[in-house]
């Protein structure tokens, strides 16, 4: 302790290092708060896409509201299905790498995973069908051109 009293600079450096270490540990332990609760990527702003669609397709306020509701409903259903699929895959992985693998059970779980993946694709299809009822034929024609741009927007970004 006498060494620390004699050299205030050394004491301050030690305190700074301790604070920095605690900050790094806290950063690594606690999840990032920027991730939305529904699992969407924070760098993919749905509001931005809606504003582009509103402008490009000349959507009415009622159409924008319907589109928002459609997207929210889709993301709710999608996130539930993703959780189920993840749980099923985790169970399947445990069984596959178990000492006594029950092949029949693994196949049954794999089949349920594929059925839920099919449900996911049908959700997307239902969303598209509902979108067609919201938009006019002229808006849908414009939307066909925008679909590729929107798809590219949602592609994972290369680091």
C-alpha cells in the first residue's frame, strides 16, 4: 500500500485499467440493447422500406396502415415459428450426438422441422396474397420492379 501512496500516477493507472476491464466484461456479458425484441436486424429499417414503398407506389395512408399491420402480423407469426424450429433443431442435435441415437425419433423431428419450414414459406405466400388485395393493379406492377431492390436490401451485408 505504501508504494501506491508514493506514486499517485501508478494508482490512477491501476484504477483506470480496472474500470476498463469491468466495462469490457459488462459489454461482453450483457446483450446489446440495439437488437429489436422481435428478432429483426437493427440495420434493416422497416420504416424506411415503408416510406420508400409509400413514395414509389403512391400508397394512401390507409394502405400504409394495412401494410404495417400486415408486416407486424407476419413478423409475430414468423418469430414464433423460428423459435419452434430452433427448439426442434436443438432437440434433434441432442439426439443425433447422443450415445444411443434413436433414428426414428430423429427422423420424426426432422419431418416436423421441415413442416414448420413449409409453414414459414406459406406465411410469406399468404403475405404476398394479402399485399395484392391491399394494392391496386398499377401499384402491383410497380411493386414487381421494387421486389428485387427490396430483396437486395435485406441480404446480409458483407463485413
